[in-house]
């Protein structure tokens, strides 16, 4: 079976793919006909596809996020590879293929990622801080198993959020060792909490964000997480006015650094400064790594990357 | 007794004033002497003053925010009026003067302002919204009796915050009548709640802010108020996920309009757009009115006003 | 007859509509055919439509801003409702329909709006200010009966400009009552004059701006209105150097507040500050109201609104 | 007699100078004494000076913009040269010195500069354009003989404005020759008119701007000049709507290029683009030349120059 | 033979053109067919064209930057003129047409432009400066014969870069005469060197830039030229630390004036300030002239010009 | 002997200190007297001091960067601690104190820092990259032993630059291990080279920058380092056009990330993105650590830190 990132123009092929997006469109002209404008994907990438002469039955059969078996042809259209589907059917149990094999995922198993997050949380020495972090993790534990970290910006895949947190925890552990004046409890807590409300801010399925939720739009994940800390403190009887609670609030509220990036306050504790830079380093380097991974080896340049001053990345040949 | 804004250069005068600021300084030279660098004020304005040849006893006697009787002379120094104090003593009970007569205040009695705020709160039709607003007002009711709305920006005087809220409620009532598509409950609630955490953000006495509090610096009044809404909902058993709670959160979080002005989200409900403009209109026009009031009638131009594009205001003669 | 904002996908319908835009296009392919790409509207909204297989006669018959009778079908194309026209003819006298019934209009009769503007102008106490305002209103009185206030930004419909002025006059009257230190004559004059040269800046028909005029592009409505004040003063023998004339000039020149928004000077009189905020409040809230009105009730969110930080507005359900 | 830019620390000297600024100040301490804080200048530069132990008679005798004879000593104070005046008297007729010898001036005689401006104006081929330019020049001809072009920014000296215009006319003539597609009449007119209202915008004496006028603050020189064009057209019966008038208006209104630099519209004719760049080239290069001229030869770097990205200029040694 | 800028809608025509761009596309529909989406140009302008029903042979025959003979029809498509090609063949030797007749060129012969540049270089009095400039010119002399100055911004045609340099040299000569304090050697050297690395930064053929080179993207022409100066000094044994070398480096590094425009340092010598303004004046006025030249005489407005605040230019009628 | 950061108001003390700055000033008044305005420092911090009644001999004796023995008194002046010096003499050999004991230094011995840098350089696998890095390190090896990394921004102390590089190398090593797709040679080279020209850009002594050098002002350390790479390649016969050289150039040129921060190009290789974030993390966290270290333990807040959005840092109490 041909992986999507291995198709080349001219290929006739058969294989299983995930129908990621499907729109019924009509051809132009006096007697317009329906066709499907489709995005197919597998774990290696995605391509747009056309399925012409759609029947009424087809329109009741095929929906996004379903697995299909495709017979098609790859060709270049407007400088991009595109698929013309000649035959398509839904996958049945006998085909023996699983949805999760067709989506992009973090390179570590979700269960291991969440396990690491819970382990680090459990290692927080201060009991009250640990309690608050645990409370917030519990609210989203299920969704941590699969949520991406963003719609497109970075870690935009299955369990991307948990992967982002775990990698930041690695950087955090190194930085705390290099600079012992940093409070390791606050660094751990800040990393786990900083994006903890993203599963509330975004609606996602199979690692793909379809839209922002109502509370995501009207409050944003930073204010949501800040309110969760308050909620945790009230529910667990921790003094709302204590410096611990204030320190956690500040970490979450300031982690985007600037007002125009969504932070109502700027970092004013050592750990808040560190958290912002740990977050930036992991997010930006992951953007680079993901862009290089999903760009065919034959291309020297990745596409433009919005989060990197809208520049593409060049694959150095050394 | 001469009011401060009526003193002119050359005046010898005697009177009661509030010692707003006092710093012990030393004259330059080989044998430096102590003197007091003072700011005197009364309800009409403030002036800087010098008290030379300070004794050790003086240094134990005079402290800021105390009333004093002064004999002095007004003269111009570096283009500004300044007072040279020849005699000074603390006010005693027999003098029969009250601290509150010497500070700038809102033009309406605090008790009436707070009464109006509570009355409007009670008139909110929706029971849950009313409950949350009441909970938050209760947290600061005492401080509403005297807190200013800002350190220097606008309404920076005794009960300035309550006055700001009441004037906004007047504009809000007018706008709701002019544009019935606005929800009057949300407008009322938004106005009362938008700056409700300012007394937590700032440390103030007699209408004068001395500094920002720790939580004020690390969270800011917008996030504090957002958390109070969550606290109110939890304590009063109101559904945290309801649109009502979300609507109130959004009003508070978005009322500064832009990220660089401190709002993590931008207005996305009709009432949030209205709230921002009601706030702006009241704050800016009050800056103008206060600047004109505290500028001597003989001056055509007020000082530069930071909140008004750093422009002074010209007193039109029509 | 079905109003445009009530059509749903699948509807077959017949009705009268205004042909707002019409472009002759050609289908792709070796033997291209002409078709009409059309925008139809009525007072409730607008939709794009296609008319296939256009004859030469059709091309001589149908032109924008003409009324037509349509038989058509509504269907969804690229997630938007679109109309396929099967039959179309021009409206005749017998149809008994009037152009003005098919365009979006201010909710108050133009004649009443202009009457209010003239009445308020007449109520200006100062004779010279009144003379200048009257002179400028006279220049555009006819066009005030139908001009919109902007191309798309706000009040973009029949008599939208007059409606904007009248609503601002209502707010102005309230603010002058609330804050008596404002000069009511200047507030009235500033409101009437601030956008008075918009009919010169833009070319509009039936409340729809087709383009900016040459003087609109090379001078802009602010400088045009400033020059009209000079012209009025010269023609009516009013001292060009007087503070009155200067005060009016300043109101007009500064009402956009910032240089990057087109104002060469920033507000430096109390009334100029007030005028800017009255203008902003009316324009922004009208954007919200118009966006909600023209968004189908079934949609929770309006489209993105450029003048509101490019955010959509959410229809709160309370 | 020692020129100011030739004084070095330690010099005892006697000479005639212009008293440019004088402020009566008081020494600190218990028995403060009056002294004069003075700025002395001659055509070569300026220095601050102190005159101690001022008598009442002195205070009635000495005022800014008067010539004085000084006996004094130059010394370094806070890294800057300063003068301690030991004796000072007013200049009398017998001294035979003239005010104009003591001020910085354009390097060309004002009468010649104004003559050139009038000559170029007379050479404008189009009669209506010539009439309008002449009308505006006539309004300020007297002041063109001495006004500076700005308060501090560039050409801030006697007849600096006329010098700026004349030098721009030289550049304009070259550019019109190099690029014949430019309309020479418009270039000439645009150069003469672009800053023509500066004498109305600023209050100046002897080439020194003391402040902005009321109309300067409330309208700015750009809008003032735009209104003068309208006035000229009305008074001289030229069609206000003609492209000629519009072209002149556009040149004046757009010559600062950007809204944040004070232009309500951006250049949209070839001549307007040219005018902006001719203005920029002359102003910036004159800033450089003046800064180098007024910096002692012993200094490699000029002071920071606000109009040049706040950078100092290095005197290359080649 | 009809020039491209003289074609009007409805014309049937035959002629020779340059095939500037060619893309094989497919029609929509169930049985898509190949067609060519083409850009044709001659020295007068360019137009897009369609060639339907493309054969396999056609796909092997026609490539961009080849001359073709066309039989076609001009018609309006989406408000723009477009060509439908009915017949097309490659040009043969017998046709007697030359590639260079079909491309836009500077209005002066390249050989003359390069001659002028070399002559001015030879006239630099300082031997070391002359040596460095000569070294750098030698590196690109061949490419100066045809390179454009930019991709689209300005002077985007055959020998545009050399033309830009020569015109700047004319302005530079004038400015040095008008302001003798400028060092003419540095002005000449700065003008010749400022864009000297553009042929390294961009890949161009026949005056058309197809893309930026790798070193163009990773270093930019400013840093490339700065390194060439170092290279020249090393190879020609000139002291790298001398003020001369530093002065040249500074001219090149600062000529874009601001960091956000690509200059790592801001102009800090008189000649660097002059160079920036000479560059700006030539580039901006050439944009205007080129836009007017390539806009049909019947159009009053040019298209929007990105380098001119994204404004179009109006063709004044005087 | 009392360390500077342990002095409290009222202390009479004697001790050795470094005279960091000294200015001769004069008291105000009719008979001004000379005094020294001094900055004293030791390794723990610095304070301003006054030495009254300065003799001519004193003025020939005391100069900055000399060690002195002081007898003095600490007192509070304008809310800051200040020293009044009663006796002062130069240090003699017998005092047995060394200059280097009195200056702030990196917490690691310079010789060890430089050793580490050379060791890491030697570990670069690619021979050409290693050669270039070695060449550049050799140019500044002496100065690496003592140069600070900046004037005030970060690592502004003895050997601060080498310390900055070494700490970045630690982070770099970690990141390369965490993300093997990064080229370790380029990361090492980029870290060593990124600020390698700072000793050329700034003039420093004892870890204190007094000013920027001429080449520092006219080229900046980024362009200087870029030119050194070219120089190294030429001198060591390495192909200037190779991707290796280009890769190193890009690392240096882009490491400030944005044009307004001084980088003429933005990061476009994986290693360039990494380098920017490694640099930012080390610089910002060191600013925090240094600010906390030099703020007395009794203070909860550090001073405002320009590089951290001009915010102070709060010392969390957990």
C-alpha cells in the first residue's frame, strides 16, 4: 500500500486512507453535476482529491473521519499533487485497518506521555501546589490522551499537547539543574498548567482541531486555566490569597509574555521568565522538526511557517 | 484661609493643609543640613513646599497624611509656584478641621454613590447574574466608599471608582434605551464588575494610590475580577459553564479592548463592545473635566494628559 | 414572495429582486459560454446568483441597479447559499414594485432624519456657528436624503449618513446634559459637520458606494470639510481667525483621533474629545446591530467585522 | 572678542552676546538668594551661564533677546562648558553692535532668498497656479524674511524657512530636468506652498521659535495651508473643483507622506511623491550639515539628532 | 503587428510574442482536458492567455522564455483583458525576430550604462576606495549588463540595476555640487556598491527575476556586499581597519536606513544619510514613472504600488 | 572590612574600594567649591559617594579604575543609600589588595571558561567549520579572558562574554541530545561565533564597557563577525561559496531574529532557530539571576529590567 508522501505524479494506486475532509461541490456550467472535493490522509501526510459524478447514495455514505478504500490516480494540478479517485468504498471490519493508524501522532505513546506528566506532578514537593496541579490534570486527563497542542501552529497532531508538555518538562529539568536558583516545583507546575485548558478552548477529534469552543473564544485558554486554579484552590481548601496560588496564577497568565500575544501580565518571577522561554524553545523547534519531517526529502525548503516570522526552513546539506 | 489653587506668587499666608508627601533631604555642600521636601494639598489642588532647617524633633513629628497649620510664603521657582514654610505645627483637636475636608473627592457623597450601585445591582432582573454581581460588590463594598479608580490616569480621588461606576451606569441606561437590542442586565453587570477588583489591585488611602499590590502586579485587576466571578459562581452554586457566567467573564476580560491594553480577549458580544465604549467615554471625558477643574482659570491650556494621546486641553473661549 | 434572508437550500421560488451587481463571465473549456455572475438583493439582504446560457439579447437587457423578476432555485455552494436562476425578466410598470423597497435603508425616513438635523442646526445658539453649519448642510442636503455613511464599514445603506448624524445627536444631547461643562453648540456643530463631506468623498447611488471620488482620494472627507468651513466663513463674512471658526476646524480635523486614522491633529478641546467618543460609540454599536440584523437567526455568530478588531459577534442566549 | 564656539575651559573673557534666555532662580538653603540662569548666544553657538547675587535693579534691567556686554569666566560643569558672569551691562548705541550679528542665520541673505522664491513663483507657466501661489506667498512675505523652518528639527534659524524652500527649488529644478514626465509648475508650486503656513503655525522672533500658535496646535500647518489655497481660489475667482486646485491641495496635504507624520492623505500624484522626497532630502541633509557645523572641530561625533533615527553623525576622516 | 498594450477587447490578431510563463492545467469536470495557462509579453507589456486542447506534442514543444507566433482573440475576462489563442507555433530563424526585442529594458543601452558606471568608478580620486569599488564591479560586470534591480519593486527589467545606479550617480553628482561638505568619492562609491550584490542575491534571466538565490535568502544582498568589501580589501592588501574601509562598509550596511528594512545599522555619516535619500528618490520616482508608462493612456489611475504606501498614482490632467 | 551591599544607613566605616567613576563638580552658589561625585564599587555592588572640599592635589591624585582606602559614613539621600567620604587615599603596594578582587566577575574562572570554549571548538567534527571557528576565537582569545557580554543588558561583568558562551554551550549540548535532527557542529559553531565580535564592538576594561568602538557603531558586532568568517575562509583557503560557510554566516547574521533587533535576515535553518532561542534563554535567565543576586535580600523586588519588558522581578517566598 502506498503511503501518501510516497505518491508521485502518474501513479495508479489502491489503498486505505482516512477521509479527513469532504465537501459536496458542483461543476460549473449549465447542467452542474455534484462531485466530492476531498482531503485524504494517512500518518505520512495528506493530499486533496476529487471524486467526480457523485450519486445520491454516495452523499449518504461518505463522511469525514471515516476510513475508505481508494482506487485512484495521482497527477499534478496547479503545481501540486492531487488525486483523481476512480473507485471508493467504505472500510469494513474485514479490511482489518484501524483509524489510529491513519493519523499523525506524537512519536511517543499517549499513555506514556500522560504517565510521565502524572509522575512529574506527583514529584512536586509542595503539597498544595501538587494538589492544584493534580486537580487541573484530572479535569482533562482523558483529553490529554489525544488532544493536539494547537490548530496548526505547533504539535498539531494526536497527543501533541501531552508531547509538548513532556518535552518541556525535559527542558525544565535541565534548566533547573543548570540554574539551581529556580524553584523546581514552580517550573514543573508551570509547565503542566500553562496550556492545560487548551482541551477546553478547542474542539478536536483524532488530533485535529475543527474549531474553537465558545469559552475558548470568549475567555481563551489562559484565563480558563487561571480560573481552574481558583476553582482547585476553593474545592481543595487552599488559601486563595497565598503566594503559592498567586505564583501559579502568574505563571499561567504571563506565559505568552506580551499583551499582544494574549498575556494580561508580563513575567515577573524567575520561574515565569523561564517558563516562557522553555515554551518558546520547544514550540519553535518542534515547528522546525515537524516542517522538515513533512516536507518530501527532495525539497530543500519547507513551506513558509507562520510561527517562524513566516519564513521557510532550509535543509542544510553538510 | 487661602485655598491652594488661589495662591499667587508673593502671597504671605497662614492656613491648614494636608501634608501629602514628606521627604527628608539634605542641602548640598560640605556641611549639609536637613530640610523637608513637602507636598501640601487641600481639596482645591496641591503644591510643593520646602521647610528649611529641620530639627530632630521635626523629623519625629511630621508624617505624610497628617494635617498641619502652616505659615508660609508663595513664590515662583522654575516657572512653578512653590511654598517656603516659615512655621509649621500639627493640627490639634481644637483646630476643628477634618481630614476629609482636605482631599479631592468625587462630587457626590460616597454613601450615595455606593447606594446607587447597590440599587442598580438589585434591579438586575436575572437572578443568577444579580447574585454574582452582589457577591463581588460585597467583597469591596467598604473600599468602594473611598477608593479612586486609578493612580493618576482618571478619577484619581476619594470615591473616584464608585463615581466612575455610577456615571457609566447613567450612560449605560441611556444607551440601553437608545438601542433596545442590548441586554440591560449584562450592561449593568458589566459596568459594576469591570473595575471591581481595582481595590485589590491597588493600595490606596484617602483616595490616593500609593502602590500596586502584589496580586495587582502578578495578576492585574482584570484577571482578579474574572476569578471572583468564578468564586462567586462556585460559592453560590451557579453553573460555571452556563452562558450567563461566560457572558460576565467575557465582559470583564475584554473591556480594555486590545491585548496591548491588557485584555486577553477582544469584545465579541454586543454588550462587551458597548461596555468598552461606555468605559472609554466616561474615563476620557472625566480626564478632560478634572484637568480643566484643576488648572487655574488664568491658564488657557491644561498640562499634558497621558490618557489623551499626551495632549493638553485648550479652554475654548466662546 | 420570499425574502432573501428567508431562503433555505433546496427552495424553488419566484420573486422580485434588485440586480445589484452583474458581470458577464465565460465558462472554462474549449468552447466557453457566457453566463451572468449576479448579486441579487432586497431589503433583507443579498445573495450571489448564476444565470447560465446567456443570449446576446440578455446582455443588452440586464444591468445593475435594475429590478427583475426571478424564477430560481437556492442551493449550497462552497458552504454558502447561492441561487441558480432559471428564468429572469425585467420588471414592468404593471408589476407595481418600487426600487426603494429593495434596498437596505436606515430605520427612520430620510425626510425625518434631515428634518432633525436641520432642526438641531437651527437650535445652535451662536449665530456664527449656526451660519457655518447651515452653509455646509445646504451644500449636501439633497445627498443627505440618501447617502450612506461609508462603503462597508458602518451605516452602509440608504440614508445611513443622516441616520448616523441623528443618532450621534441623541448621544450628544445626553452627554451635554450629563456633563454641563461641555459647550452644547460645539457638540451639535461638531456632530453635524464631522462627516458632512462624505457625500463629496464617495460616489453613491441608492445607498451603495461604488467608489471614492477624485477629491475623496486626493483630499479625504476631513480636509474637504475643513475647507468648507473656510469657504462658509468667507462667503458669510465671518472672521476666519476667530476662535469659533478655529474650534469648528479643530472638531472636524481631530475627530478620527489619531494620525494613522486620518486626523492631522489630535483632540485638544473638551468637545473634540467628546466628539470622537460619540462618533466611535455610535459607529461601533451600529456595526454590531447591523451585523446581528443581517445574520440569519439560526447563526450564533456574525461574520468577522473589520471595524471591531476583525472579530465576529456572538449572539448571547440569555 | 571671543566667539562662543571658541571659548575653552579656563578662559577669562569680555565680549558682546545676545541674552537668549533668562530665568530668575533661587539658590537652595535657608536663606535663598536670587540668581540668573541664562543662555547666551552669538552667531557661532550658545552656552548656558550663571549670574550670581542678582539685585532688584538687575531683575528690571535684563530680559531675553537683548544684547549685553559680559565679563566672565568659562569652566566645565557636568562635562559641559558653562560661563560664570562676573559683570554684565546692557548694550548702548555707542557699542555699535547689531542684534542680527548675534543670531544664527541662513548662509544666504533673506532678501535674496525671498527674491528667488518670488522669481520662481513668477516663472510658473500656468496662470491660475501662479495666482494661488502668489496669494499665499503674499500672506507671509514679511515673515519669510526671518522665519525658521522649525523649532529645533531642521533649518531652525533666521530665514531658515526661506532657505529650505530655495534649496528645495534647486533640487526640484534638477529633478524636473532629469525626469521630464514631472510637471515643473506643480513641483515649483508644491515646494513653495508645502510649508507656507509655518509662520502661522509657530511664534518666532529672530529665527527662534518660542511656541506653537493656537491655530498651529489646533489645525497644524498642513491644514492651514490647505485652507489658504481654498481662500486664494475663492478670492481670485478660480474654480474650487478644478484639477489644478485639487492638485495643489494634494501636494500640501500629502507632503509628510504618512498619517502618523501628519498627512491625512498619502502621495498619489507623481509630483506629490517627488515633493515628499525633495523635502526629506533637503531637511535631512541640512540637519547633518548644521550638526557638523555647530559641533566643535575637535569632536568626532555630533550630538544625537532626533530627525535622523536619533543617531549622531560621525565626521569621517578621509 | 499589434503591441500588447494596444490590444482591445474583440481584436483578432496575429503576431510574435514572448512566452513568459506557461503552466499546464486541466479543465474541471469528469473528463478533464489539458490546457496551457500562459503569460505572453512583448516590450510594451504582458497579458494572460489560454491555449485550449493541448496535445502531448504541444507539451514537449512550448516552454517559457521562448518566442512564439500567435493567432488569437482578445476578450475581457473578469474585468481584465485576456487572450484566447487559436493557433501557436515556435519562432524559426526565418521569422527574423530577436528575443531582446520582446522584453522590457532600461531606456539606455546596457553597454552605455555599464560604461558610465566604470567611468565614474575610475574618477574616484582615492586610490584605495577606487580599488575596492573596481574589485566589486568586476565581480558582476557581466551581470550588470542585464540584471534588473528587483523582482517587482522597482527597475524590474533588463539592465534595470545598471540604470538605477546610473540615475543615482546623476543625482549624487548634483547633490555633491549643491552641498560641497559631502565627500564625492564616498558618494560615488556608495552608489555603485549599495546594490552591487543584487546579482548574487537574485536569479534572473532576460531582466526577470525568477527567485532568490540561496545566499540571497540566507545572507541578503547587504551582507553579501559588505563581505565583498572585506574580500576586496584582503585581496588588494588594503588595511581592513582603516576608516576608508569602514566608511564603505557603513554606506552599504546602512543604506536601507532602518532595521525593519534590512539595515543592521542606521546611517551615521553624512554620506550614508545622503545615499539613503538618493536611493529612495530614484527608486520611488522610477516606480511612479514605470507605473504610468505601463498603464494604458486611457486609464487615469495606475494599479496600486506596494512601494508607495500601496497607493495608485493619478495621472493629473493639467 | 564592610562589603558595599552590607552597608546600612548610619554606618561609619573604613575599607578598600574601587573608584569606578569620578567627576569633578562644583557646588551651587556665589562662591562655588569643587567636590568629587564618585561611584565606588567592590565585587558585591556599587554606591554613589561624595567627597567635599576637594584640593588641587586631589584632582591630580584620584582617577577612575583606581583602588582607594576610604573612611566614610553611609546615609540615605533621596531614598537611596549614599556615602559621604571623610578621608580617602590611594592604595599602596603594602595594602596588599588586588584590583580583580573589587570587580564583579563571572562565577567561573576566565581561564576555565576560555578553556571550555577552546575544547568545544576542538570537538567540532567538520574540519572546515572547526578551522573557521578557531580562526575567529584566536582573534579575541585575550579579550575573551575578561570582556563582558554587554554594556548593561546582561552578563555585564568580567569575563561575562565567555561565561555567556559556555552556558549556552551547555544548553546547546542538551538540546542536541534531546533533538538529534540538529547538527551539533553548527550549534557549537553558532554559539561560539554569535557574539565573537563583541570585543571589537565595545571598549571595555575590567569587565566594564565604557563605550562602543567606531567599528561597533558603524558596523555592529553581527556584521563584524560575518566579515570575520569571510576573512577566515579566505585566509584558510576555504570555499567562500560553500554551504558550510553560508551556514555559519546565516547563524551569525540571523541570531537576533528580527530586523528591528539588528538581524538583517531571519533564521531559516533549524540550527539558526535553535541558536536564537538558546541565546535568548541564557541571556534572559542570567538577567533575572544577576538582578536577584545584586538586590539586597531585604528587597522583594529587583529594579526594573529593560531586557525583560522593563519589568522588575519578584522574589517568590515559597
